[in-house]
């Protein structure tokens, strides 16, 4: 039986509920790093599963294409049933270029050269448009294939730390960023070592379907949520989730799904089947904040999102669970400084909102 909490979609998820699915097209070449394929694809699969639990349609359609119908991966396992590289990208498509062992990159095979040519021909024009419905995603050394295809240009990008100099040499105008798990520059997203592909997939899912859904996927995968410090802010939906305690996750899921609910410690403890004192201890130990502090940050984030979508302060406060606009402004000032006017200004709105 579906949990009533899971039936409540995140606001960002509601926006994508009726949108056409995104084709996530993994470009597989000979000796591709297997984890570059399996890790991100599992994240997108689980995102679809989580959406199904919320009564929503699948958002991601996984596709796997190659120069040939089968390729041997880095660990010797053959991946078969690959579709041909499509001549055109029709619906919204995220092209995922996976990495290869370093030794294979310096003398590219015929298959690699064919993939680079396909990337250049297929994505060069779409990526130049700020309104493109397509995206380029590279995992680990996949960034070098994108660089040789001429797709990085002046973009900010990254790759595995051992390959940063190679990437800069192949894309001399690009802004190669060191010591980053991933870098997102418009429609181009690049990541570092193999496991960073999972981090990047979670980040893309969060931006597309909402932070709460991405957190649920991370919990299913039993991985930490990691985000680049280049992001404009660390979402509280993703912060305080770097733990494995099921009771704390259960309460955090409930709060993230319904921050507007009139929660108190007694109800949160009942939800977790523990005493109030024990719940407080668990939160402080595993999440680093109290349950009510976590609730406050989630409400502030929900209010900020509402303001950026055009709500006034009173309406944003109501949607987030604050009793009044004044309470929201006070909480905002304590937590971030300034006032909700700052969020409206950042979003480009020109509403006369009192401080």
C-alpha cells in the first residue's frame, strides 16, 4: 500500500509530471568504465520508481547506444543490445558520455573517433542555444571525448584529477576547474572520477524533479548527497542527509514532503516510533541539527522557492507552514540575513514587499 506521504509530490515534481519524458542516452564505447554506465543509470531508474510511488509518470527514458551493437567494458563484461547512434535527437535528450581507462584515450580507436564525430555533428549547434532542450553530460574521462569533439569551447568544466592537464590541452579555451566533484555550465555538465557520475546524476534529478525526490533516490542507493560549492546554495533538502539512520530519514522525508503541516516534537517522535528525547538525540548525532531546526530550514527553502515563482511574502509563508509573513521575515533574517525581498530581487520580480 502506498504511503500517504509518498502520494504527495514535491512542487518541482508537479511541474514535470505532464512534461514529455527526457531521453537519457548513454554513449557506450569499447572499454567504457562500467560504473560510469551503471551508477548514473541506476539513479535515473530509481527516480522513475520514486515518481511512480507518488503516482507520477516516468520522467527518464534510459537508452544505450554505441558504434556497434556490443562493446566489452573496462572489467571485461560485454554490454550488448546497444542501439545505433541516432542521426538526430528528437525529443529532449541528455547525452551521457562515459569514460574510458586512461591508456585507451591517448590513442583513440576507430570507434572512439566515430563517437567524437557523432558528438560534434549532433550536439554542436544545439548546445550553442540557451533554449536547447538537449544536454551534454560527461562522466570522468568522457569530458576528453567532448573536448576533442569541440563541445566544451569556453565552458567551465572538470574531469578526473589525473586528466585535468589533458583536458586543458584538448580544450585550450575552456575554463578547466580542479578539485570539483562536478561542474555545471548551462547545458553542459561534467564530472570527475567514476563515482562522481552518481553525484552529478543526483544533482540533475534534484534540479529537474525536486530535492526531496533526489534525496529519496540517494537514500535508496545508500550514497551521500554531494554538491559542488560552486552551486548558488546548498539546498536544505540535501543537507543534513549524509547519514544512514532510518528513523531520522523517515522523519526528514515526512517534513520535506509536508513542511506546511503543523508539526511538533510529539508528532515527529510518534512518526519515528521513538520518544521525543530519543528523536532529538538521533537528529543531533546523525543530522547535526534538531528536528525543529531541520523543519525550519525546509520551510525557509520552500518559502524561497515560492517567492522565486512569484508568490508574495504572505502566500509564501502560508505555503511553507509559517503562521504569518512576519514570522517568515523574522526566520529569514535569523537564518540568512536580509529579507524575502532579496529572493524576489534575485528572481527578477518587482513586487513591493515590506522588509
